[in-house]
């Protein structure tokens, strides 16, 4: 079993999640074709780098991401920097022939995202964008049931990510509220996951028609010098049409009172239906129209050993996995692709590109107020 | 306490519901300013008329609706005939100076609906359309909480009516599948209630953009002579914008696998949220953002005596009211208006007109693929 | 179709429920072998009698229950008087050869209850005690599934009735708080329904061991002259063993904060399980262990036409029935027995006796602190 | 920040859980007074030891637990061996002056458990038993709310652990089915957690009265040589009385069809109520009787930053923690005690002893059929 050495670029919330996944990966996913090693962590200054090295258990620390991505000892570059920097780090890592993981959104524009996906593919490196939400066992089970025909033909999909973490108008003007740095607001941050749910379950989206709302127009500048303009959406909702003929609706907000981690979907098929939400991460609700007439009803399936990725975790359904565990599944998907056991990860850069294309079409449609086609790629 | 004599035109499912409501009304709503009397029921032939008289407890039966609506003994005409006949019976009853109740949809077109609303208003008769769904105590409580500011400013409304009762392709080509007789499919039958929920809770809808789907294009003719075309929607979903600036999404289907009586709404406000579905008729879920940070969460309120109409029913919350009981509330709303205790019922003909205007705009938008304005009235 | 003339003895909450059921019965249950007629209502004074006659739609009113039960025109005596009076009215009605319905608890002691059941049986009159809770379609479906073997052998039953309507210490000392008038507290009032659920689903209870609690020892006298002692239980919980070998637990309280109409059960079988609560009256949760391993989970079945009594009500599952509708089912069970279409109602006086025997054993066990046998009859 | 070096005795399911917790601990709980180091893992043979070292990331591996517990480099001995061996390893570790963690049940008898607790206390070592279930943020929040008076006085507690993982009669006769090796069946394995929930939330249990059931009397011997007797319970249920005067009911089964990880509780207080189940690990349901009359209802609180241990995990409530994360909380509770920041862990050996005392009383009561006192310690 060969080591697979990771350089993780960026700490923070995602550094924590990825490091936990790297550490717990072999404990869950065993045997494994490759053994991930926390080799190098890069942070913005020496102090943070040293602290992150200790806290997250890396062999080395650095403040020089360029050196890191070119370090000959490194097999994988895992990019967790702010969105605006994804492009540079990814392109450098790919140029250096490294396998790459990049947190979502892959890039601020589809043009950049396409360039990144093309570069990674041309270089023949394994590439993955951090759409771990679709990798939850319950979501994978939903996909498996659809593929097995358990709900017939998909007719309608609703997908959503509703939170309230930016509902407070006193939250200052962090980078997420600026289009230049974030690309969009709730749409890119949260809607991207909902789009990914929808595409994963029902295939390509061909056109969209949406509405964007902003609830707080000005927020306090971080330096305390007054107020600045928010120029992104607080909430976006849109109709989608799928290539398959199915219709759908996608919704996201970071100002939806009462909703905490309200990410999920409902799928209506011709003979059955499915629903899921992250607040019940280990549950899939499934309606099987072939049940006897007097015994029909949505079943609440607690995921466990019989379900996708289930036997990596606990011996009993409903024992509960958490957010970090979905990052373990993401890592497993990546590792098995690097090991050549699968052709590619489920969530390649191209999946990130496709989500971005949908997001851009939504923004355009909100502006033009017209149905807007989503480019094929 | 004066009697209020009803002529009910039409039996069937709605005849049953209205008759139960008429019979149980004084038992629940007591004291009452007027005492409803089941005076006359009209059916299409003598046999059905006699059977309905006995079964539903009317003093008299008839097969002549024109005579009935002009009968000087009659105070109220309650119109439960197929949609296509609403116009004629309503106009005759109004011309005869009767107070009128008409099941929804008021008419097949907004033009007819406007004529009916105008005629009723000009005649000064109390008029009501059968939007009993919004009258459920939990829905009225939602409205009360919104009006009291309990969720702040309404930002987003989802409303829906999802069933599966026509999902079976072997269901024959009944009138509901023909535009000429039904006006529209799931949209008018079910979506009208969802539109009414949305308008009731968040005010007027100014524009819509929608998608209509048909899953079964041909169905067996009733006479067994072959197949005929379905020319209405099986499912419709659409974005709505409200005059208030709120956004929304409305959805209806009679072919949504697993959904039985899936009628309800979710309302997101700036400081709280609400949700309701008919399958939990006696529950309202309410999030109060002003709760202490460590004690916040959606509450499940079981409706009972402290809630709108609650003290008419049972002494304990959660004791359960049923569908017929919401028809009692509809009747109470009507009776109190006839008695002059309120200015008008909540769901006048004009409310029926407004729903029809939204439905027509939705159909137009599905055709034109453009945002379509809803006329003010 | 012959009329079946009812004399209802007592108004109030139960008078309302029974009258609504009598009025709506033929509207739901059609055709019917016998047509219930609200012939006579008896109240304690002329004013109440007149008001009840009008409100509840009876042909006649009276203040003389003895005359009523002997009235030759009357077929059925329906007894809704306070518990302490059940015995006298029932015995007189039975002596007069009337069919009898009596609200629960049948009597304050098992001795009286046995006498009443024996007298009714000896007289050959149809007799029924008001255990409508077990007649809800979802509960009947549970029984049907058990009988069909859908959950295998019953191993454990929990049954409960938890409310909070007497949690407030300022509620005065009404008769329900006095053993002499009520027999017991929460146990007889609420626990009796839970016992009935358990016996209905799992057969006879052979022994019990229980605990009784009192939370408010003194309450204001109704005449304002000070405080008096409560001498009944506010909450009772007990273990039960069934003749079948199954174990169980039953619990009741009228001071259980947050619980409104918390009446229901959970049944664990060898291959499946069931659960129900009244706050979700139209739902049964069913686990079928024979489902495929990756698709197992509790189903939420909304009751409707495919379920027991379901086609009497609405054409769509989940359309909602209410409390009064379960009284319609009780009435139907009675009417069909009177018509000779069934041998007897499900809830004969003997069922009332058996519940009382369990209650007495529970009280004895709470005193003796020993497992206490429940007499066979 | 000093290292805290762990020797983990035993791999398997619990070795995995503890190793994940040790690895992810500093990533979550940061800063930390002491830095846990995976120094040494002990397994039963060289191959397993080597594999576990690699898989779980230990510095060293061994097959000699006695050497491990006496190794001067080791600070903490973490004991995950089969129940029957707990005593020997714990006593040796305590004798060597090591801080000790032991999985539950602490011992097969209360006598042994008392000896272990006394020895650990006498030695002045920090000692902890693996009752991580009570440490879940939602459970800790329940306790906090009770302590703050949010539900008034506790009146009734139900606690349960219902699973179905041994419901299949073809499961062979593993050690869990033999009293000599396991002490008891579902009672010790699952009921111990339910007892711990109850004691944690409502204080000491003074007496019990219970019933034990066995559904499968014989199972296949592991060596294939035929069948052997099961001599433990498959399900146990019992009444409990608390020192406070509260009553309660506790239930456990590993053969409860449809129940997966059905561990939780319901607490009824004089002014509010709480409920929790592990299948919804990140939720607490809370009823606050002081809410306005028309806005009362159980709230579903998703745990997150505002709740106990919440800020160690994710920035948003409902983001989901999993089973391993509750082991992180257990570890944090231990580490902070070793560091002297708290007096002792919440779940000392003495807590394990107390649970065992309750279990023994339950078994005795099931035999004697009498209320059985639980010794004070």
C-alpha cells in the first residue's frame, strides 16, 4: 500500500474538515489502495502555518503555496483557499502534474472553470471539486434507486439549500457579499450544491428562469469606516428544465429564518418519489408505488451498512455519520480514482464547471427576465 | 334566531360535504345568528333527488334548478354543479336576489368570473367561493401570526397541492381532462387552492412565469369507443412575484407519486417562518426568531381552543377536525356575513376571480415562455 | 330502510359529538340498513333541553330520562350522563328492552360494569361502550395488519394517553378529581382508552404492576369556600403482561406538559412494527421487515379509501377525518349490529368491563406494590 | 501544550471509534490543554497489531497488554477489550498509576465495578466509562434546560434503546448471548445507556420493577457443532422510581423490528417537556409551557454553536455530527479532567457502577417479581 502525500493549501473551516477526513479515512475505508498522508499544510503566515501543522497533524508546514504545489514529494494538492484564488493554485498544481482537489465553487466564472477543467483533463491528473453533499449515503441511495427504476421516470425535482446564517443585518461586509470576490452570493455558495443535487439525480439542466433577492443592501465595512454595498444575492430561486423533459425548481438563501442547514431535494417520479434533507443526513424518504394499496406510504430509510458507502462507517443503520464523514466519502472517491480503481471521481472539475454554467444562466435570466439556455459545457 | 334556508344545487362529493356542514354547523357554532336549514336539494333526476333528500336530510328535493333558485322560500343558493355550469346557476341565483355560495373554480374564464362577481356585488348579495382550505384554523393562525408581525416581513412563499389521484394512466377521460369543460387541469383543480393560500398569506401576485406538464396524453373514452386526447395539464409549477416585493413558487399536480392530499405552504419571513400541510391539518409549524439563541426551532402548534375558530370544535388541541369541519368554518364565515356581523365572507367571488386571473396568466406564460402580468382585477 | 330512533340522555361535549355523528352518519355511511333519527334529547332542565333540541336537531326534548328510556317509540338509548349515573340509566334502558350505547367508563366499579354487561346480554339488546378511539381507520388498519401477520408475533405493546388539560393547579375541584364520582383520575378517563388500544391489538392483559402520581393535592372548591382534597391520580403508568406472552407498558396523564391529545400506541412484532398517535389521526406508521434490506423503513400510511371504514369518508387518502367522524364509525358499528349484519359491535359493554378490571388491578397494584392479576371477566 | 500518550487496548469497532476520536480531537477541540497522542495499540496477535497500527495511525503496536499498561511512556490506558476482561486490565492500569478510560459496561457485576471505581479513586487517577451517548450536545442541552428550570420539576422519564440487530434467529451464539461473558443481554448492552440517560437527567433511581423477555432460546454454536442455549435477555422493560419522586420507564431490546439506533428519552416536567432520539442526533425537542397560549408547541432545536460542545464542531446548526464526534466529546471531557480544568469527567467509573447496580436490581426484580431497591452505591 503506497502512501499518497497531500499538500493542503489553506486552513480554516475547510482545512479542519479535510484534515479530519484525511486522518480518519483509513480508519473507515479499510483496506485502501493508497494511504493518504498529511504531508504539508500551507497557511498565510508562519504562526498560522505552525499552529495548523500541530492542530491538524501535518508533517510539514509552509507559507509558500507555489513551492508546495511543485514539491516533488507531493502527490495531491488540495485547494481550500478563498474562491478568488482557486484558479491560480489549481492551474499551477495541474501544471506541476499533481492530482488536484478544489473546494467549490471551482472558479468565479465558467470561463475560468472551463480552463481549469480542460487543463486538468489535458494533464491527465485526477481532479475533484468539493461537492461532498451529493456523496452522502442517503443521496447516493436516492441516485441508486432512480437508476434501478424504483421511482419510474423522473418528472419533477426540487432542490434547495436554505440557511439563515447571514440573516442578521449586523453581519459585516465580508468577501462573500462582494461579487468580485465571490462571483455571486447565496447562489454560488449554497445554490451550487442544490444544482449539483439536481443534476446528479436528474441529469443536465438545459434552461433556467430565475429571481434574485437582496434583503440587506448595505453592511458595515470590516475596517469600521462606514457602510459598503452588498452586490450579490441573499436569495435566489429559479425554474429549471432538464434535458430529460423533467421540470424543476431550485432555491437557495442564507437569510431564510428558521432554516439552519436546509439542504436537500424532493424528486417526483412516475411510480415513486424520494426526499432528503441534510438536517436528517442519515435518512432517505422513499415512496414505492408498487407497494400494496393499503400499505403505501413514504418510508423513512435510515442509512447504514446496506447502503452506498455504508459499510465504511458503523455496523448499525442510524448510528449517525456527520459532516466530516461525507468528506471521507469524497476522499475515498478521489483516492480510488487515483488508484485507478475507478475511471474518475464522481465530482470532477467538469461537474464544477457545469454548476457554474447553470449559475451564470440563472443570473442572466434574473437580469433579462427570460428563459436562458445553459450551455452544454 | 331566524332560519336561513338553503337550496343546494348538486349532490355528489361536494353535496355530501356541504350537507354535513349544514347539519353540524349549529352543533359546533353556537349560538349562531341564523340557523341554516337544509330546505331543498336539486339533482339531475328524480331518483337521485329522492335519494339525496333522504341521505342528506333535506325537506324537499327537485330536479329543476331554475325553479329552485327562484323559489321565494329560499335564502341561499349553494352551487355544487360541474364547473362548466357554475356561471348559469350563479347568474340566475343572483338575479333572483339570493345569497350565493359557489364551489371553486368560480368560472372557466376570468371574464365569466368577473361578470359573476360584478353581478353579485351589484345585487348586494352575499357571495362566497369554496376556498375552505384557507379557512382551516392552522392556516388562519398563520395569517394571524403574519399580521401580528410574528415573522417580520414576508420574503418568500411556497404553496402547493400535490396529489396522485390521476396518476394511473388507466383512469378514463373524465371531464376534468378536457379544457372545454374544466378550464384547466391540475392548475384549476388544485393549483387554485395553492394560489389562494399564497394570496391570502402574502397579498396580490403581480406576475408569473410557469411550466406545464402532461404525463398522459391519451385516455380511454368513457363510452369505451377508444382513446381521446387529454388537453389539460397534469402538473404545473410557476414562479410568482408579489406586489409586496416577495417572491414565490407555486406547484400543483394530480400525478405526484406518493403525495395524497399534499396541500400547503411554507412562508419565510425576515424574522420567522411558517409551514403547513393539509396532511397535518391541525398543525402549524412556526419559527420565532426572537426565541433565545439556544432554544430556537420550529414549533409544532396543534390547533385547538386558543386558535381561530378553535373553540367551535373540541376542548383540547389536537383532538382533530376533519375536512367537513373546514366546510363548517366556510359556512360560518358565510352565515355571519349574511347576518351582517361581518362585512363579507373572506372568500368572496372576487377572490375566486383573482385566482382565475393568476391561473390564466400562468397558462399564458407557459405558452409564451415570458413573465406574464396578472391583471389587477 | 327503517328508522332507528334515538333518545340521547345528556348534552354537553358528548351530546355534541354524538349528535354530529347521528346527523352526518347517513351522509357518510350510505346505503345504510337503518336510518338513525334524532328523536329525543334529555337534559337536566327545560331551558337546556330546549336549547339542545334546537342546536342538535332533535324532534323532541325532555327532562325526564326515565320516561325517555321507556318511551315505546325509542329504539336506542344513548347515555352521555356523568359517569356516576351510567348504571341507573343503563339498567333502566336495558330493562325496557332498548338497545344501548353508553359513554365510557361504563361504570365506576367492575362489579357494576359486570352487572350492566350481564343485564344487557341477558336482555339480548345490542350494547356498546364509547371506545371510539380504537375505531379510527388507522387503528383498525393496525389490527388488520396484525391479524394478517404483517408484523409477525406481537412482542411488546406501549399504549398511552397523555394530555395536559388539568396541569394548571388553578383548575378547580371538579368531579373528575373525586374518586367517589369519577372512580379514578387520569387512569379511568384516559388510561381506559390506552388499555382498550392494548387489548384490541394484543389480546387480554393478565397482570399489571403500576405507579400512580398526584401532582396537585388540593384544588379550589367550586363554591369558592376554600380548598378540597384531590383523591385521584393525575398520572398512572404500569407494566402489563398479556395472555399471549407479550409484555407491555401503558401510561396516562392529564398533566403531561406539551402533550395535547397524545393518545396512541407502539406495537413491536417479531417481523414488523406499528405506531399511531391521535395527533396524527389519519396516519399509521408501519415497518415491514420483509422489505428489501436497502429499502426498509417505517412507512407513513395516510388512511383513505383502501383502509377500514375509509370509503365512507373522502375519496383521497389524507383528506382528513376528525374526532366526530370516529363517532360516526362507532355509530356504524352499532347500527350494523342492530340491523343484524354483524353479531355485535366491536366495543360491547363487556369490553368496557374488561378495561375496568384492568384499571382496578392497576390501582390495587399501586397500593400493594405487587403484580396483580386481572380477573378473566 | 504537553502530549498525552495513549495506549489503546483492543481494536475492532471501538478501536476504530476511539482512534478516530483521538485523531480528530485537536482538530475540533482547539486550543487544548493537552495533546492526545496515539502512542501504542495492543491487539491479540502480531498481524492484527500491525494492521491496527497502520490503519489507526499509532506510533507503536504490541500484543502484550500488561507491558502496555506498565509502559512508563504511557499516560492513559484506554480499554476496549471484551467486557469479561475489563476488570483485569483496569486494575492493572490503575495499579500502574495510569489514567484510565474503559468502555461500558465497566464490569460484569457491581461488586467488580465497585472494586474498580474504588481502586481508581484511591489511586487518584482520572477514570472514565464510555457513556458517550449522554454527552451528545442535544442530551447535554436537555440537562442544561432541566437545570435552568426550563421544564419545571421532572415528573416522568422514559428512556430507551431499541434496535433490531439481533432479531435474526440465524445470528450465531456469540459471547453477547452468554451471561457468563456478557453479564446480561440487551439490558447491559443497550439498557445501560438508557439507564445513564435517565440518571443523568433525573437523578438517582431508588427502585425498579421489571420484565425480561427472550425471543430466541437457542442459537447455532460458532463452531458449527450444533445449537447452544441463550441465557440472557433479548428485551427488558422496567418501571423506575427516582429519589426525587419522579416515576419512569426504561426499555431496551436488540430484537425490536424496525428500530435501528432507537436510543433516547422523553422527559415530562411540570412546566415543559423534552424528547430526544439518537436517530436524530442533532435535534432536541423542547416544549416550553411559558410560551403564549396560541404559540405553544414542541420546538425542534437543531444543535450547533449555541449549544454544549457545539462550537467545537461546525459553524452552522444542523450541519451534523456523527457517532465518532460524540467520542470526541467524551475524550474532551477526559482530557480536561486530566489537565485539571475540571474536577472529574462526567462519566466516571462510579457512574458505570451505578448503572450496573440498576441493572442488577432489574434482573433481581424480574426474578422475584417484586419492586427491588437499588443500593445507593
